[in-house]
């Protein structure tokens, strides 16, 4: 059927062009009134270039090794209005939480059917929020497991950091890598990366070394034990 000028445009992206085209064809068969495009991209810059060229309203991003914070940051700078749907996630809490924290408008696990994906694409085109039940369960479990205290700020003012973010900054100051921090706190590596990204953004810093200096200058090191971080062996 002919497409109207204002018909929503959907871009499907995977690292493998053939995979993205196959998913595009499957979705287009169900959503015949929408315009689809497909692309194989290897990194955030390539994704942003495709988005800039195709100008979609919804980006269907297959979870195939992309770093969601980097992709979403790039899109916020170049195409803030695009709603990102991350599909093909595992049921591991860390992947789902990482996608949500990075700003995804919808998340779908590997268990999602084609019909569910199509329905979620349709909802995103309408501007609705999408949270499938299995994703909601993961997020509820993750929130329930958090023991963050009320936000911390130096002298009662300035940027607000959660208890977990205070732990991250303190461990950065101790010289730990993201992988070591993940082991220290028993959380996923991607979760650590997301926390580091959020801390730098909140504090308006660009480097981990600057965050370490911030920790020393604002007393975060004194509170390291009280935040529940186990001592290093």
C-alpha cells in the first residue's frame, strides 16, 4: 500500500546486515503501514550515521555486542527524538538494567516473539512506554536488591550521588579497574560502566582521574567503609 509522507519510519540495526534485513522483512510483513530500513553497523558512529541518513522515528537495535551507553549518548547528541528499542537481550539482570539505564525506550529479551516485537514497535510509534512483563520482573528484582541510601551531596548541595555511585567513585580513587570494581561489588561489568558514566555526567567530569580527585576532595573516602564495600584482599 502507498506510504503517507508522515508514516513512521523504522530502522533495524544489527552487526550483520543479513540478520538486520531478515528481521526487517519479518516486522514489515506484520506492520505493513510502516516504512522500514535495515543496516549492518559495527559501532555507535556507524549507527548514528545510518540514523542521520534514514531519519527513523524508532530504532530497533539488536543486542549484538553494542555498548548501549555509547550508542545512546551518540544518539542524544545527533538524534534525540529517536526512540530506541533494544531486542535480543538475555534474561540476565545486568543486560536489561544496562539498556534501561542507558535510555532505551523498550527492551525485549530473546524470549520475545515476533508478534510481541511488532506490537512493541507499534506502541513506540504512538509514543507509548513499553515494558514487557518479563522485563518488568527483572527490573523489580534489581530495584528490590538495591540498598542505596538517600542521595549524597557534598555540604548538602551540588550533584547528587547514590550510595552505589559513592562506592564506585571511592573504588576508582583506589585505582581499581571497572573489572575489579565489578568483582569487588559483585555486580556486572556493564553495570559498573553505566555507573561510571553516570557519575562523570553528574559531576560534569571527563576522566576517571578527575573523579578520583573529586572523591579525595569531598570526603568520599572517609565513607567507603560505611557504604558496605568489602575490604580488598
